[in-house]
């Protein structure tokens, strides 16, 4: 048993990052351990977790498991968890409560938990106290060890817990079973060293570590060969890519430039920290039409006082300058953001500054949240003097603005013809196809299935707050 240790997770040394190319293997003896068995993965949280689940799926299928349609028909269930907010915790623990009954009715059912929650000492203590019936738990650093962990869990018939608290390595040559045939996630880096005071990511994901450029380029080339139309470069702070290289001067600008020369039709990246967004990056996006004009740029607050307490390392004035540079240099750019309300110490005046800023910048979209203290982070120790009723009211007022400007943004597309990557059928209404514009707007489309997987010209006929409607035209 190996438990996470928070004091170890926050350490940062100057040790060189290890790149491990032979860390993943499946011993011959357990190659068929999943034969005639089905697995189900429940994924919570961000795109990084979604991509991790793609790797977990591939590992299980390497062991001859078959993907199940639902939990009820599964022999193996894995919860891939998120720790960014308390609500995510509650969802997972609620699911574990329901799965306990499934476990009682089926002794052969294996249930595991992984991801960011597994990296928290508090969570593991609760698991050992209330959920010892789980079969295995692993973290974000040792996904490649899943075959060995699963074998131990099956043979031991008890909780097998293996969570590493470390700065982190880079594990290459991992299998991936991608959820889409047309768009793909590509990790370019792992971890984060920003240590914003409210954020637990640096503790659960480890230090900032960038993949080598040739590994990324080779992955993209393979995706092109396989017919993929779009890639999204992933990292906790993609703008900081390459800053940890000791042997070369190579950064996000260089990587974007190199990938843009390949014959991939769409390139996206997420998430960006304003502090690392350079003028060179803006020019690269501006000058390369296959880099999509859609940027997610979290601001978190419109108050300089709160930004300082958050440890964000920029002022709202600096953010506005960057925002305007993006708007002035990249035609039709879509800029979305994240905002936290009710941060400890946030006064009514501070919140009003956030509303005022939103009214000026008029973001295309925003993810909004009430502050959720994460145990072990500096902000969890700040005096929280804002009543929950007031936090909820502030969130409501902010969301009114978010909705207003999201609808305004979408209405700008009415009667225009845009390019849409058509991904498949609408899950709610099979009469429609769905896809995304270059600016990352969701479009519901009247059209034939033959267009699935194409980048088609679509005339926008209707605009709602969260989506557009349109019809395919020939051009």
C-alpha cells in the first residue's frame, strides 16, 4: 500500500525530468485477464481526465476487456475523478455509495478509483475509513502500472492502493483508444508550477514537465495518417510549454509553428494562462489559418485585490491589454474564460469590478464557479467572510451576464456561412447532426449522415444562448 503525502506532492526540485519509454507492459500471464469481460469508465473533470480515460480504455482492451454500454453490464468499473471543486468530490462519493450495492449483489464485480481525487490525503483517509470494499486505487502518476495493479487486486481480493506523491515523470508509448475518429487530444505537457492559491492541480498533477517536441510531432503525424481533422494540444498551462527544457530553447511558439506546417486542418490548445501568453503566440495564431481562432483565457476575477490574493501574477489592466491584442489581431476570435465568485475577502465592490469588467470585455462564454476551498492550498486557510447566500446571489448575477453576451455572440453568426467539423448525430435528436465551428461554437445541423467526419460549409439559420442551428450548403 502506498498513500499520497501532501508535503511531498508540493515539493519542487531541480532534478531532471525522466522520460520513460518502456514503462508500460502487460505480462504474458495476464494478457487475457479480461477475456469475455466488460469494463466501464466514469470520467469526471477536465479534458486531461477525458484523455487519461482514453489511455485507461486502451490498456484494458490490451488485456482483452470489452467496453460496456453501461455500468450494469460491467465486470469492471473505474471512476476517473476530479478534485478541482467540492462538488466533484460529492458526485464521486455519491456514486461510490450506489456502487456499494452493486458490489454486494455481485461479488465478482471489480471497482476501482483513480485520477486527481486519489492524489489527496484526505480522500484516501476517507476511502480507508468508509470504502475499503473498493478493489483498487491509483493516481495520476502511475496509469501505466494499471495491468500490474489489476492483477494484484484480483489475486488479493482486498483493497490495493498505489498512489505516488512525486514531481512526476513523462511516460511515453502509452496506448490510446480515442473517443472520436475525427478529433483528438494530444498531451504536450503535464503538471503545473503556478501554484495559484486556490488551486490543487500542482499538488495532484505534479511539476510542470513538457514532452519532447519530436514525440508530439510524431503523434500528430500518425493522427494525420489515420484521417483526423482536428487536434487539441493539452496541458494545465500550455503557454508555458518548453520552459522546463534544460537542453534547448524551444517553446509553445516553436511547437505551434512546427505543427501548423503539417497537413492537419484544425489545431486548438487549452488551457492558457494570461501570464505566459506572448505577442509571438498571437502572431503565430494570426498567420496560420489552421490554428483555430478560439482561446480559453481564464481571468478568475475582475478585482486586482482578489487577483493578488489568488496568486494570479497579473492585473486586470494587463489582462485587458492582452484581450484587446487578441481581438485586434485575430479576426472573429472567440475568447472564453473562467471566473470564481465568493473568494475569501471578496467584497461587494470587488464583485462589482468583475461585473464591470465582463460588461466591457463581453466574453463569448464563461465557466463560472463559487469558490471551493481545497484542503492544503493556501486559500483554504484564508478567512472566508462571505455568506453562502451572498455567493449564490453573485453567481446568479454573473451568469445573467454570461447568458446575455453568449446569446449576443451567437446572434452575430445569423445568416453567415461557416465551416463546421461534423462529428456525428445529435444525442437528443437523431434528426440533426452536430459539430463545431472554427471558433468552437456548437452547431445543430440539418443534413445527411454522409457528411459526418467532413468539414462542411453550413449556413446559420438560428442562434440560441448555447448553440447555433444551420443547414449544409454546397460551395
